C-alpha cells in the first residue's frame, strides 16, 4: 500500500495523486525558482483546510494509518483503521478525480467536510470542521519540496 500524508488540505480534501501538494507534487518537476515556489506554497497552504491524518490506499478507499493528536480529525472522532470512502458524497476513486478536485477547492480552514467512513463492518458519516495547517507541518512539507525539487537543481547547476 502507498502511504499518503494528507495535508488535508482536505481536504485533502482528497488528492488522489499521493502527495500531490507538499512534497512531490504528484511527481511533477517544479519549474519555479525556489523563492517564488516557497511563497506560492505558503500562500496556497494557508488557504487550505487541514484534517490531520495519514493514510494508505486500500481496496475500498483510504485507510487512516495515523491521526495527529489535537488535529480536527482527532477532535471529531476519526480513528486509526477507519477507511475514508467518500468526501461530501463523492466517492474517493480515480473515476471521480475531477469532481474531487473541484470539491477540494472549497475546503478551507473553518469549512465543514463530511466524510463517509467504513468502520467495524459498517459505514458512518463524520462531519469535520477543518483547521489551519500548523506551522510545523507546513515547514515539513515546504522543506521536503525544497530538498526534492530545488536543492538538486541548485547543486546540479554548480
């Protein structure tokens, strides 16, 4: 299974390309200069809602492998082992990539996202008010991106 860190940016919402923001940008090469990229990442992250989970892709959706202590996910009762199967009524599948991308755009801090969760053989609806991405999480994402996409470029240019 592929591990996915959810910026959740919710929101992530949902990002079906693992790590699509913060980190590997879905494996696309970043073409911006480092300063412009840094400013754009920080601005984009500030406008996105944060859930506070890590997941792995499963046969049925995205299984939560970690819930960050004190995160919106923890506050609203999401649990390690839950499987996220839908966001605001949209199934979390490759077939719904465009609809999920559109839904994700509206998921900022303070916005409520409704997740359909498989738990203990049943399904539950969990409504979560998304938070703001903590500074240490933002620093981790931005730092990782800078190392992967800009440090090598600068080193290769020498």
